[in-house]
């Protein structure tokens, strides 16, 4: 079990695009503990999305494939990922600008 000390805070927020794009990239000389990722469908139709971890230039899915969000519903992924400088969380949705996201965690200096 990893022990995380400090205050959990919002590390980023935005909307998913239709192709994989960065939601969070860890800055130089820092590391990040991702506690959770919240996704919210803001429209009246189902939308699918995928969330990825990119540690070395290759995306690895960390959400269920084509995760379906019903209208107005939210999903919280309890991530528990440790990322180092240059690593990222990426995401995409079946329609751009309708799935909102928030990443919560802890950023520390290395």
C-alpha cells in the first residue's frame, strides 16, 4: 500500500475531445498521485469515453473500453496512479466538449 501525505486537491478540469488528448501532464521536477478522475455527461444522449495512462509514449487504457455515460450521469474512477515528470493522463469521448472531467490528487516536488 502506498502512503500519500498532503492535501488532495483538483489537479485539472476540462472537457474531453473526440480524439485522445492530454488531461494532465506531470511537470518537470514533480510527481503526481492521481486519487480520482470524475467524468460527467452533460447532454441528453448516451456518450462513450476512454481514459488512458501514458507513461512512455504508449497509451494504456485505465477505464473500461468505451465506457458509456448515460445522460446527466457521472462516473468516478478511483485511480490510485503515481506519475512522474512527463507522464500523462489522456482521454477521448464519442462527441467533443460534452463530457466534463476533473482529476483530483496530490502534486509533490521531486
